[in-house]
C-alpha cells in the first residue's frame, strides 16, 4: 500500500452511512436502557457465544455452541443449563479469554503486551494446527497473505517487514489509545475508529497466525469503548461471517489499492456495524417478548414439570431449542411418564402458553411468542437439546 501508513478517507462520503449506523446504534441504546443491566447479562452471554463461534468459523474452525455457551455462562455467573463446558479444550477457553477481555474490559488501554497475551491464549500449545509458531510475540518472519492450494496459492498482500514491525505496532497502539472518543488527545468518532482499527491491524498482520481473530477482538474493544455496556452485544464477527466473501474482497481491495484512500472500506464497515446493531436490537426485542411472556406464565399455576421445561426452552432462545417441544423431550427433561408429559403439554396449549404444530407423532409445541415457531418438517427423532 503506497504512502503507508498515511491512510485517508473522505469524511463527507462516509456521512450518510455513518448517520445510518448511528441511528441503528441509538435505537439499540434505547432498547438496552429498557431491558436494564440485569436483562443485558443473558444478551452478553449469547453475544459472546456468537462472537466466539463466528470468529472461529471465519477461520474455518467449527466450535461446539453448547460448550462455548456453557463456559461463557459460568464465567458470567449465569445458569449454564447443565451443558458441558469446554474444559480440556484449551484453545476454546483461550479464545473466550480473549473475547471476554476485549468485550468486558473496555476501560483498559490497548498495549502490545495485551495483544501478545491474547495471541498466547489463542495458541496455548505453541502450535497452529501441526505447525509450531512463535506464540505471544510479534512475528520475526516475512508475511504474505495468500489463498488457494499449496503450489497454486495467490499472494494478496505482503505485510510490513518484520524489522519494522515493533515500531509499526507501537504506532498503531498509540493511535488507538489516543483516538479513543474520550481520550482528550486525538479523539475520533467511535464507529469510524472501529472500522479503521481493524484495517490498520490486519494490514500490519503482526503475528504468525491468529491475526483475524485478534483484529476482530480489537473491533469489539473499539465498539465497546464507543457504546458502553450495549456494545457488548453487538457481534461484529457474526455480521462479517455472513458476508465473508465480501469482507475479504473489501479488505484486499483496501490493502492493494494504489492510493492511500480507504473510503470504500470505511463505508462498507460502517454498513456492517449498522446491520450488527440492528441484529442486536432484534435480540433485545426477543428478550422483551420473553420477559412479558414469563410474567404471563408465572401468573398461572403451573406444576414443577411444566416450569422446568418452559424455563429450559426460554433460556435456549428462539433458535436454541430446535425441533420445538415434543412429548418425548418434556418426558426426559421433567423425568416423568409419557402420558403425564402429553397431558402437561396439552394443558400448556390450552392455557395459551404453547402453540402446536403437526399431528400425531409429528406433534411439537413452541412458546406462544412471535418468531419462535419453526416452519420446518418435524424432526426425525426426539433428542433433548
């Protein structure tokens, strides 16, 4: 990239999309205020789970959602729903360490040491796959960003040389801390700063591996510093993963540009921030619906079996309890007989708390909340989630 690191962008061209992102952010802040700090805790758990799963998915690694969710819930002091944590999986726990630090410790400055600690947490064994790498320190080797199979790979971008890396990273860290919206030094709009910080870090590519995950953690840190508590539920990795091909295209276009102008990248990232904020708003809408539903539920005299199953379903969320509630699932959760389980579910439907789909062996139930029922074929087996 010529004239590196003197990156520039046209502020006027970014204004419209920045305004849209700020509007989405404002709506989210209002809803977060309505749900309160206690209500946000489960949102933070789910957001951290999404962030861990999707930031790994971008790198081609698939994590077990239940284990990740359980580990995060335990760290936050929330109910883990009996799911097994990711114990023994040091790389998963390390990734959660990184995301938890970046998302929750937003008052702490970014330092080279902090980033190196994140890198060490991502690679606790000293290996990336089958390859030994330098862990917890800046790379000492050249770095080309490539794609494609071995022997036919394509070089997209050559990162700054290793002998200049320490100064380059320190310059980035100084800018990041001084551009904090409340720094009093060189403050920058928080959303513009979020977009720029990711490109700058990824262009440095300061580690032998893990740069994508650390770069996205830096974005989460930046958005949290801009928004406060509600920023913890804006999952930028989830949004990027849903636009992964476009993400890599925009990143490569900015890095390979023949000018230092990064306006297209800034506008694209601001659009993703707006969409991520919209998604976070939708999750709060679901939470508010769930709270109202629970108030209605507790006004009725449900038995312990019904309460146990309903709590499990509501805690799992609209997408977390696949296949709905079946007689078999309720029977296993409540430790009861098949006839009793069937009567319990029929009673909940008659009370207006559940809606039924299907007939006979294909019957399943969903909470009577908008957006919770699935328009899908009945599951082939009754497996408890």
